[in-house]
């Protein structure tokens, strides 16, 4: 019967940048949250990795869409097509699987409004979700890290995703205080695009800016193991002639400073709103960094030095929310914090 024959249950981290699907404790899909559609027919051509390869290289008949912006669904139809396409990819018998109903647990930002929660639910249901549960991403990240979220103890999670940064203090199976800001990985990418255009007069796309961030992104101007300069190639804005610009991690550190400072300020504000007894636990346990933003060089050291509390980068920070969503799926009856 194929991959999903044992049960019809999946856990999904529906992220702004990447979508991860877990089935039977295994990651079966980990692909970019993007869909390519035929403009004439409105039908999907590709989803995930294949659609990402088309981004920025489309002809007049093709459009690539990222259905999620700032952690929420910005394009309902594209989101439905993407979810349906990625679920089909995960099945070895797509024709058989497409007729099945699914039990799903989906991760959502902790600052989601009722309208945004409804949009995720509707998209999931239209993609064959029969029973759709939702879990706030910081709670899922805590489960994925391995924290006992039901214990009478305070733990703070800072989940820096593509569209939002989720900061939450968790105790006794609930979120005691949380801060959700729309400053995250995408903002760092746009900072880099703007910087390259303004300072070097070179025009680059989102994919190139993302590569710069991965290769030489840094939250500090002094690193113990600095990366080599990254060579950026693109057209001069004025002459359209090709340019090659070497970019250092110090330069990128300066250009993303404002966005990193806003994340810093949000962490401090969340700590300020934390009850004293839980604050004491957090000082003892440290603060956990999850999400793709946790991989930014020097971020944990910068936050530790600034705030005076030890920051720990989670093991597999990119997969924490997805793994935690999988844990929630297996224990739906145990966790009262799931939204149905």
C-alpha cells in the first residue's frame, strides 16, 4: 500500500522557508516552502525543491510563489497546492494516497490570530486533513529539544525561523509568557540584498542573498573560526556589466546588526515579563535557541554576553519544531495544549 499504509497520521512544520513532514517518527519531506504554478491554467507545476530551482528564473508562463510570509499563510490557494503536493511527494503511491484522509498536527507561530489559525486549518483540511490539530511552534521546539514541558519548571525557547522569531517561557504544559516578532531569517536576507545594492552597486536576488547569509553570515564582528570571504557575482546596477565582489563576515555582521538587535530586544522584553520564580529557573537552565536563525555564527555568544544568561544551540535546530510536532502527534491525548 506504500509509505503511509501503517497509519494515516503526519506531523508538519509548515514554515515560511521550509516545510518538514514526519511520518512514523521519520522525516519524509524536508523541502523549501514554495510552489511553481502554470499562469495560464493555475495548476501546480512543481513544489518544494524543484520549484525552488525555478525561483528567479521563470518565464512568462510560470510563477513561483512562497505561500507563507511572516509565518502566516499569505496565499491560500498556493498554500493548499503546496501542502497537497508535498504530501503526495511523501507517498510512494500518490494515486492511492490522494484518496486518504489524514490526522495531522501542524506547527503555527505563537502570535497567530484566530483568522491565521483558521487559514492553516482550512488549507490542511483541503489537503485531505480529517482531524487537524495545531501546536504553537515554541512548544513544539521545546518538545523537539527534549524538554519536559509538563514539569513545574521554567524553560525559555527562542525559535528564529524564516518569517518570525518566537520567544516563549514554558512551564506546566503551557506558555507562561511569549513574544512573537516578525523579524527573522527573511529579514536578514533582505538586509543583505539592500546592503549589496546600496554599498556595492550590485543587484542580487533572494537566492544569492541567502547563500551569502549561509556562507559568511555572522552576529559578531570577531569570530574564533572566521569563514573565508564569499565571492558574489552579479550585474552593476548602473552599467549592467558583470561584477565580482568579495564579501566578508564582518561586513555582513554590520549590515544585519539592526535586525539582530531587534531579536535581542525582544528576548529582553520576554524576560522582563517572566515571573520571578521562572526567571530563576531560566538563569539555571539557560535559554535554548532553535530554528534556522540559531545557526547564525556567533549569535549564541552575542546573546550570552549581552543578557548574562547562557544560550544553548539546540541539537538539529532546523528540525526541532518538526520533531516536537511528531512527539505531539504520538501523544495527542496527553497534551492539552494542542489546538483542535
